[in-house]
C-alpha cells in the first residue's frame, strides 16, 4: 500500500498517545473524521492498532456518524488495522484490560478487524486449550470486505462525456431510481446529508449507471458508495466512467477518496485498481 501519506493529515486523538506508525494510516485518517471519534481505549504495537470508541454526533449536526444497535449514542465500536496476528494479540490484551474494568469486548455493537483475525484466534485456542476466545470473535464474521483509497486522479475513461452530476429534486429522484435498479443493496442512500451523485446516460437520456459520494465532514476524505450499473448494461465501462468522474471531483476538494467493496467482488477490485485505488486494509466485520 503506497498511498501518498504526505498528503494526509496525521490524526491526533484528544488525550491519547497514538503512535506515529498508525496516526498516518489511511484508514485511521479517513475514518476519524475531524474529532468524530470518542475514544475510550487504544492498544497498539508494531503490528496492529486497536481502538474502542463511541461515536459522537456529526460536526454538521445532522445525525451520528454511525447508527449503533438500538440507536444508542453510547454504544461502543471496535476498529483494528494492521496484521491479523497483531490484532489477535491486541484483542486478548484488550479483553483482559476491559475485564478488570468490569466490561468486555462484547459490549461493542460492531467491529471491523483485519481479515483473518478470527482464524488466528481460533488457531491460538487450539494451541492453548486454556485460552478463551472473547466474544464476539468466537463467532463467524458477518462480512469480508476491502478498504481502498486513492490520492491520484484516475486516467480518462471512455464514456465520461455521458456522466453528469445529479442535482436538485429531479436529479436526486433519478439517482434514487437508478440506484434501485443498479445497486439496490448499496449502503449509501441518496438521502445522505451532503452527499453528491453522478449518473451515466444512454442515447435516450436514461440513467444506466450511478455513483454517490459521502462527504460527511468538510475537508475530510470522501467515501464513494452505491456504485452500480443497470444489469442489462454491464460490461460497457459505465462504472469506470462514473467512478472516475466522481473520484476527480473528490480530489478537487479533498486529498483522498476512498471506497469499500466485498472481498469476493474481484471484478470491481480490478476496475478500482485500474483507476488508481490501492488496498489499505482487508477487513472482517461483525454487527
């Protein structure tokens, strides 16, 4: 992973000594959107970083960054970056520390850790029968996905002249309809505050592809989402054209644009790599 770290602002967490090795990690920089984290604990070594946090409300006041179980603003989350072996060691240390405080890792309503962490913990438990794998890491992951980002504008793609930004009530209505056809399970909703949307039109003016950008906090990295192409129109470079246009728009405003994709989506991974996106972390998550 060779994202240009010189373009990224290192993260300083209030009251927390975050090692320089992890303060500039692209995931940490992007996910800690300008004082968006309320950190309760930090564990780290040379191989991994683990943070336990609560989510504050957005700095724009619209709603929390993440809606936890039961919409509880005090619910905790766990995020780890680095190696799966390192994350497994840190989770065992964290479980012991939290137990002394009268709580546990299971108090977190969701977690994202390096892919393979659960397998590492399971192997450690086989080697040491006295080791108890802490919940929720004793159950399978809900999903495996990749975090990718870019700090460089992508090369021009065929069909970009057909891509336009969708604005106003009519434009967003078109974006909503196109998203329902092209990517109905996309996590980014058209109603997301401060989001921007683009679409690719055919000769009849019908949107055949769509992409959205989450811009939750001004000045922080954009997150592209709900990228999709009408099933009957796939294989024509539409996703590449819309993603390239949205990426350039983001880099005109902020130093980094990011996106996530399911680990099994190799076609999308190749497309994003062609546009200059680089893998920063492989994750497994649980809610």
